[in-house]
């Protein structure tokens, strides 16, 4: 409900910090569809997550941080979960 309330105005930027943490499978799929729809409409979505499957499914570009610093940025279509940054 909170997510729907915040997204109904088609925001220009969405910061999604661990958006599916603690949700059931159906709610996760719904949340992913909402974020992808926002992206298609032109909203910028900054996804913060530790879930590699979620990151790979939703991201155009992936920035990896370690000790508070960005150590690499890659396009998601040019990488996989086995590749090092």
C-alpha cells in the first residue's frame, strides 16, 4: 500500500532500498513489475539491494561498493553473477 501510494504520481526519481525484503513471492513479483513500469515511463530508479538476482533482473547498470567506495560499474547485460568487477 505504501509503495502504491508513493508511486501513483509517476515520480522522476525513486530510491528503492531493499524493496522486496520480507515480502512473499507474489508481492516481490508485483514490486518488480511496478519498478520496471516506472523505468519504462521514464522515471529513474536507484535500486539498493544485496539480492543479486533482483539486481540483475531490474538494473541497467550495476555499481559495486566496498568500504563506502564505488569499486566498479558495469552494464547488467554485459555481466553475470560469476564475473568479478
